[in-house]
């Protein structure tokens, strides 16, 4: 065991560290993946810090959860403000679908700006 706490094994003429690679790929949702990509591309020091301290997966899962909760809340609020009802859905499914798609697009843009891309 070296002075840094790592153990080494002789491979030919070289000692290589016996690092254990965690084979399990961390999982996180859509917003966690977007956050990871943003950090890698625009906040590389923060990304490296989170990665090296083992906090990256927990951070991405927290961000993903927060974003999903915010999407749900904002969609409900906008649906209420715009008067989108189940009655409209039954009467004119195309109109209802168009309104819902617009609401979801607006909400997603808000969440990306306020949570993911910071």
C-alpha cells in the first residue's frame, strides 16, 4: 500500500494502481442528463469537482428530481390559467393537444433556464 492509500501490483516492469472501477452505470433522468452535458461543456471545473468527489450522480439526480417537480407544478398552473379542461379535451382533442404541447414547451424552456443551465 502506497503512502496515498492506494495499493499497487507489479505488471511487467511497472507498478499499476489497483483502482476498482464501479461497473454500475449511474442512472438519472432526462434533466439529469441535460445537466451533465451542460456541466461538461460550460462548467467543466464544477463537473470535475463533482466527479472527483463522487457527488456527481447525487447532484444530477437532485437536479432531475427538482426539474421534474417544477415541470409538474408549472404545467398545472398554466393549464389552470388557460382554462384547459377535460371538457375541451373531449370536445376538441386536436385543440387540447396543441394547447398542451405549447404549455409543455414553455414550461420546459423555463425549467431549462432556471434549473439546468445555471
